[in-house]
């Protein structure tokens, strides 16, 4: 054996393999199937059980698989017919009688009846299914006949007649499980009522869905949807540009500008109401903040010293928009208008003047103001989430501006899961985090009630992360929760948000969009939800999957390995082995000869 | 090898494993955090539902109680349920081990074989152009961070030239089965395997080169030459076998790291192995999954170290008499 020659031969094999790969890439299979491939990154699917799964991608598997009694319109989330073709209100808005469509079937051919609807709603309420409870907590469903189901709420519920978040499950499959087993079920049966049903789930790799021939609107013209997971966002962008995937979710912000100018690719800044805020400890929790922060003038000064537009331009690379108040829903109608004169405009001189007038002076000349009458300097702890890309640069800008108004920020870096208990214990002055709200504003608004503040026996159980307690707000919250007139309810919600804003404990500064991109050469019919500003996939009820059609004369799917290429690879492999064999043999025979 | 020697080594390995099991539990709980609040932040959950989730996740009760529960389960080889996939940790790890074994196994094998060959060539022709060329090349790839090398290869061969897919283990839109599927997987594995092979190559090449250079100074090689043996025979039959000893240990030890060895590369190529699983589990944090993974990783290292020690004891009698 001559190592040098062996090495040479082996290198040749590598080169040969590279060449063959090039040939393989040049050819692609004819694509008999129409496959929509969606790439996503950063969050993975967890369990596909709609009762307990919690990661964002899960919803885009449930939505096409489990049709709902009513759906949410792509345009504005309005309640529109789904499995039910119509409904009637009675009992002062507490009871709705839904008429299901004729001839509904599950993908396995079993009939879909009122009993499936009642099963889902009633079991979900009785067993408090995690993802259902908020919607069905007060509901009772009664089967009238195969196509009629009556749903009664024990309290006035402004969410009705909407049942767009209650995925109706097939009783003939799910009915087999008891309360405990049902939450552990892998949900891999692939039986659904929507346009696509689960075909295959490989954790950490992909989810495949296949078309449902029994879908009541008719079989969709796409054979398969594949959700493909990437851990490397740059690789996902490359896959989109190459055409390996048709759409990408969570595109890195650096790539958005380039994708936006690429022909055949549309970049989407999908606004779903997600926002970022700088929260100040309001002191109603387990621990009080720095005493200066309990002075509303100090908080007002801070609000005037944060340049929202600069944060969006520099940290979010222009992807986002300034917002003056909390956004409780992806539907922008719920956000109140703030007159220009009342906005917290960026004005350091004004901020300094507010603090000067309030008696916070820098008496020892160290650049940091002290409490009125001297004493404790205005030095606040500010928590930065180390696992967030934006938290650190935001903190740098904010602490720079605070310095200009004589406030020192003591930045502390922690992981998100460590910040949770810190907030509960009230052991902070400020932090930067964000939320993404549900369509109905109720959930997001509920967090700021007094009873959502952490209690001493378990400081990790809380939702109110500003430790803010306002009896006036709580009263309004209860009122909106039972207000069935949408306009009146909206007015109450606007008043609540103005209250929260006026306190300046929760300084919301940016609407943070979902960054997505899709190709236009293979599919058309991408729907933004809500219209014009929303994302096209992973939106609240992702109507895109109900609407996409292949572009005429397009080929589907990324280039697979063709038969020719496989033959090529086999030939190369054999050639490689032969080459090695040849060198080895030649050497030994030569030795024998000598 | 004496029975005593083997028993001593095995007991030491078991003791290390026991320590790792205890250590793992506290490692992920040193810093206070709340996985439930973090995983379910912003979800429509009542406080009661969150309490229930914590009970289910085994996060209720004191640290001491949790530790006792953890020990009982681990001894029964029950690693718990993953917070994120809601499936037994054991089956997730089992499923994801194979892509890693395939990828890192093939790369380790290739880098060991190629590295040894390069080391032999470089040492035998030391200070020649061949030596400088190969040693320089392997030093360069060895000193590059593997994620960077991976990105370079990805950008060049997958993005710019388009010869390879940018990630994953199979073409998700292909229906291929059998041999075609195998080739599809090989096509996907090529770049990550090349990255790892290049990254590991230098280690083997350098160890082999210096070991062979040491051997080449030995008197018995002069004797072999004096007997009139040809250069090739001297090298293949007298020098290389004696120089291989350190490489054998290196191979055995490195096999211990096969399971845990490719976190960065798996993340770059979205290769669905244990490295990627660790990366995803850290984001939760998915405590049972992390505990399970660290246990498996440590067990592999401990096992292969034991193998290396026993092997060494067998190959070099001085070790077992000490």
C-alpha cells in the first residue's frame, strides 16, 4: 500500500462525487406531485396535539387539518361560516344555534355531525383543555339533530358566535381517550375536516400534510404541504432563493431588503399585533422599585427620552413601526388613536426639564441625578434578555438616552426563563420584553389586572409583569368582558389602554412584525391576515392554505435526485473502489515481481 | 490483563457515571428559572393551568423531592417526558441518535483514515513540499472553527454552485424509497460530513506525523535498513505499526464524542441529530431532554474511555502493572 497514491485516489473520488452532485443538481425530477414547501426556523413544532401543543408552528398544522364551526375572515377576522353554514341567536345573545353543512365528512370517510362539535366543546370545558379553555370555559353544547348544535354560554360572551379557535376533533378517534390519555395522544391519526391532513411528522425535521379528498369545499389543487425546519436562517433564505422552498417564516432581518428586491420573491412584514415594551416596576407586587420610579413625573421623563423611531431604524433595521400604546389584538381597530399633541415625543430637553422641575437634581456633579433633597441617586436596574437579538442593542440606546437625562441604568443580562422569576419577585426596576396578542383583546388585557400579580407563596405564577394594579382598569376589564355591542366594547378597551399608557409603567415602543418571504413562480393566492398589514403564513387563522393554487405550467418541488444522477453516483462509487483496488494491487504485484 | 485491573477500571467508570447522574440534575438548576412560564408565555392559560403543568413537568415540590424522584426514575432508565415534544425522552434520543452516528461516525472514520495516511506521507517525506503542503492544509482546516468552515462550504457548494441541498437529511418533496432514498440521504450528508472530516483531519494527521517521526529515530529502523529492506517495507512493516499506538487511543477516545460531537455543524445544516436536539432543548429549557442528552453523552465518553484504557492496557503492558 502506498499512502501517497491511496490519498491521491481518495481525493479523486471526492472530486468525482462533487462532479456527480453537480450533474444531479442540474437535473430534477418531473414533479408529478404539487408540493408546497414552507421553511421555518427558530421555533420547532412540539407535539401536534391541538389540546396541549404550544409553539407557533403547531397552529399551521391544526388550521388546515381541523376546520372550525365558524372561521375568521382573512381581511379583518370577522366571523364567517365554516363547518356551519348559518347560525341563529337567542336568549339575549347567550345562545347560538348553528346549522352545519350538508354531507360533511372526515377525511377517513366518517360523517362529521353535530355530535363531533358537542363532543369537542363539552369535553374541552369539562377537562379544561389547555388550548381550548379560554374559548369554551363558559360554553355548553347540545346536539339538536345531526346537523344542528346549540351552544349556550353561562355569561354574556362577546367572542360568540365566533368559534374560530375551537378546532373540532373527530369523536370517533378522540373519544377513545380519557381525560389524562387525551393530552398525551400524539395526534398522528391524520383524520381531519380541513383541506389538508397530517401525513407524517418527523420531530426536528419536517411535517408533511396531504390533501383531504373529502374536504367539503372540494379537494384543493395541491397534493402536499411540507413544513421544513431549518436551524440555520441563512440556509433557509438560500433555500428560498434556490427554489427548494416556496415560502419562509422568520426570515432574518438582514435578508429582508435583498429578498424584497429579488424578482419572483415577495418579502412580507407581517404585522400580528406583536409589540415590544419597556416595563417599569409599578410596585404593587412583592417588592417596590427605586422610589423615584413611583413618581409619575420620572416615568414621563423616561417616556420622552426614548426615541422609538431610532430603535426601529437602528435595531430593527426599519422593520417595524412606532406605536404609542399597547396593541391588544392583531386587528388594528382595537388600538386607540393618540392625538399628536399627547404623544410621548422624543425630547431630551423636555425630559430634563420635567426632572429639574420635580426636584431631581445632580447635587454632587457625577452626572447622575439624586432624589429631591439629595440622597439616593437615580440608578435603576434594567434587565436585558441575553437570548434576544434585539434586547442588547435596545438597552445600549436606552441607557445612552437615560444618561443624557441624568439617569443611570444598571444593565443585568439574564436568560428569558430566568427573568420570569425576577419579575415575579418584583426584584427589578425596568426590563425590555414583548408580547404577541390573540385576536380577541380579552387575553392581553387580562394580564394587567391586580389579581394577575405574583403572590408571595409562589412568585413564579403571574401574568402582570409590570406589577401594576389599578382598580379603575379592573372595573373596565370586567365591563368589556360581557359587553356584547362591539362598538361599545371597543370604547371600553380604548379607555383601558389609555389608562395603562397614562401610567407610563408600560412603555410600548414598537410593533414588531413577523418577517416572511414567498416565491411567486409556483403558487398564487397568498392571503395576508389582516388585509394589507398581516403575514401570509402563520397568521392567526392562516387562510392562505385554504386559498393557494399552483401557477399554471409550473413545476413543483425542489430538485430531487433523478434516476440518471443515481446511476451516476453508483458509477462514481464503483469507479472509486476500482481505483483504490487498482493502486493497491499494482503495488503488491510490483513488490512480488521485484 | 488481570481480572483486578479490569474490575478496577470498570468500577471507576461506574462511579464517574453515578457522579454524572447526580451532577446533571443540579447543573440545569443552578440558575433559578421557570421553564413553564417561559414556554407558555403569552398563552391563554390560567394560573391553575400553569400550576397543573408544573406538577406534570415534575417541577413542584422542593429541589430535594424533585431530586429523589429524578434518581428513582433514572435508575429505572426512565428519562422522563420532554417538555416540548410531550414524548418520552428516551425515544426521542433513540430516534435522533442514528443520524448523528451516521454523520459523525462516517466523518470520524474518514478523518482517521485520511489523517493517518496524510501523517505517514508527511512524516516520511518530512520537510518536502508534500509535507508542507499536507501539514499546512490540515493545520488550516483544523484551526478553522467548524461552524465557519461549514458556512463556507454551504455557501460555496449549496448556495452558489447549487450542487447540494442546503440542509436536512432527505428531500422532503421526494417519494424515493430504498436505494434511491439512501442516495438522497448521502447527497444531504455530503457537506456536513465533509466539514467534520476536514475539521477532525488535522488532529489525526499531526499525531500520526509526530509519532512516526519519533519512531523513525529508533535504532531498529536503522537495523531494518541495514538488513537491506526497501524503504517501503521499512515504513510499512517496522515504522508505521509502532507509531500507530497513540492514534489508536485517540480514535477510541474520539469515538466517545461521536454522539455529542457535532452540535454546531448539525445546527448549520439542520441535520436532525443529537446535536440539533441539544440545541433545541437548550431553548426551553427542556430539562428532561437536556438531562437525558447529557447523560447519554457522558455515558458514551465514559464507556469509550474505559475501552481506551483497557485497550491500552492490552497493547502496552506497562500500563496495567503500574
